C-alpha cells in the first residue's frame, strides 16, 4: 500500500470541495483513508486505489491515516485551506533566492500556514534514480530554511491570499524552465492546433543517429540532474542577472541553430513529455485553480499560441474533470536576452489577452511595468504575485474589488483628437510621473510627444499631427515601461486600434 507522493506531512488539502486521495497497492486489498472525522475506503483495482473525502472547512494540525491489511501510515500536520497549482516555465519556476526582495522576505517569512510542494522535474521514467532528487518532492512549510526554493511568483500570491483570507495556503509547483505549452498537453489536445510542434520534434529525431546511445548519455549527463536546483552552474550564473555585455559574451559560447542538440525521447522539451511525467502524477489533487506563467518559449510558433493555450486549458480541465480557474501572467516587457531578441513577444501577449477574453474562468494579470530590458527573468516578482492574488480575490473568491488591469474599450476621433476609453479604470486613470512615457503610444509606428497625451477619468486623449486615418499602438514594442495605471495600481494592457 502506498499513497501518491504528493500526500505527505504538512500537505494542504482544498477546503469546500471533495478531496481526492489515491495511491497504489496489492490487487483486491481494501484501503481506508481517515481524516478530520471522515473515513472512506476503496479496493485496489488494476494496481491503484482512490477515495473521495467530503468537503471540509479550513483546518490546521490534522492527521491523515491511510491503512490497509499490511499496516498504516500517518501524515502529520495536515491543513485544509486554499490550494493553487503554479504552472509554466522559468518565470514561474524562478525561485525566491533570485528575487530582489529575498533578503527582506527572509527576515520575516516564518509562516507555517503557507506551504509549497514542488513536483520533481522529471522527463523520463527512472530519472530520480539516475540523479539526486533528495531536495525535491515534499511539502515545505514557509520559513527561512525553505524560502529560497519557493517559486517567487507563487510565494507572493500565497502571502497576499493568506493575509486577506487567514486560512492555510498550499501551492503545488508543476513547472519547468524553457518549456513550451506543447510539453504540458496530451497528444489529442496538441494535435488540434499544435501539429507543427510534433513535426519539429520528429524532424529533430532524425538528427540523432543512435537513440540508444542518446539515452545512455542523457542519463549520465550532469546537466540533466534536476533535483539540486542551486547546484546547476548555468542557473547560478544567469538567474541572479547579467549585464548586457556579459550576456553577449556568454551567448558566444553557446551552440547556435542546428548545433543545438535535438530534443530526443528523454528531453523535457518533447511534445506532451511533462504532461505524462509530471502533471498526470499531480492530478487529480484537489485544487482551487491554476496560476500560469508561460509563453516565452512559444515564440517560434507564436501564430498558433492562442489556440494551443486554449487547448492546454481545456486539456487540464478535462484531466481534473472541472472548469478550473486559470490566472494567466502576460509576458513582461523585454528587448533581448543572451544577445537574442524575441520578436514575437508582442504577439504572444496579444494571444494571452485574447485567450482570457474568450474562455470562461480565465483572467489576465498585467506585467506591463515589471520587465527588464535585457533579462527574460525580471527580478521583482512581487507585483506579479500580488496581482494574481488580486485576480483570485475578485473573480474566484467573489470579493468586491477592482482586480483587472485597464484594457482598451473603444476609440473616438474628432479631427486630430482621439479619445481612447479604457475598461477597468476604477476611480480613474493615474499617470506615475510627469507624463505618459514617450515610447508607449505609437502613431503609425512613430512616437508621439508626451505633451500631446492627457489622461483623465477612464480615458486618454491624444492630439495627433494629422487628421488622416492612422493606427495607434500602445505598449506594442519588445520593451516598454507602462506608467499608466488604474486606481488599484494595475498597469494598462497593450493594444492596437485604427482611427
């Protein structure tokens, strides 16, 4: 008899919903789960068992007992509260150790009601036996000993939710840096709109002359050890931040184009890999919803990202068998990283906004003021995490507050004057500084003098130098710094319109 690995001491169970508990055992054995005055049992069928506990209220310090014919196991210090899954790539994985507020948070982070579980980053069966994973795969109560491991975005989300709700907060991390959305979906979902990712992979396989040799070398390569995150030299070099010049120097040592190794059958970047090796081992752990920060690696196929992201969301909802809320982070502004521009980040941001505007229970957090010109990993994750928490408060928990960023509503033109109206302005738009930054509004691709831009109430008025038709773009460059906010302190989202 064995419970799934996510069931351990210090875990947080979701309140107010039926709680799924499962594991493996000997065929035909009867397994019982007892917790918080409830007891449920099930027989082992096809090697597995699953029981469903009834909805419970917030609770601390509980003991879960799982028993079978050969004995029992007790899980200590179990809490019931709010549980969110933190998914995506490196900006979600980005640990608190690298956050600019780490030292400040370290001094006051003791909060046993906030707990994190990071599912180990494994991309093939047996990876945990090939490398040291002793520091991963268990619940960590928040405190100085564990803080550095926490996803910074998820930590700030959890911290704000705990402050506002005063119930235990659990974060289940299921993410991996550098991965595309295609890695986190099942085959049927990916084939709907992401066939090109499958074709890329199949073409890459042709560049690997000996797959068995590839597998043997992969299993011995220290670079594929994912259990000791702070022992990786590249991570420790890049994540704290490098100057533009240092990035160019480092980039000159990295393989380019076809010189890069092809994604093989053990690679985390192969289609559907992490859906099977990580996500399906996490589901159906009962959660409130998903925090999702991903998209940077989808730049090569930006044109299908909206469809692929929507298919991913539907895939996850099918796996959990419920319409889970998804809180998305729009990609932060960036000009280049390691000497390379990402020319389609603007298109990815637009796809994220359209996805949030199309699917039910999907909302978007703005990162328009939280980027770094020459770093794909912004070091201040606090505003991002707090904005995700705000979205949860407003949309998921039903609190009456302004939680959405200002977004384009409509434009009106009279001669050479244009009035742009925003939704979600709250008590009125606010410009931080003397004027709207000069690189934010473009008219037919040209900057407009900030003196010709005026914000008032829920609109921005532009004075153009022409009465001819034109295209107005806001925050549509690679790097920009939005300083136009609503009354909740949320920066405006990018848009384009013709007037």
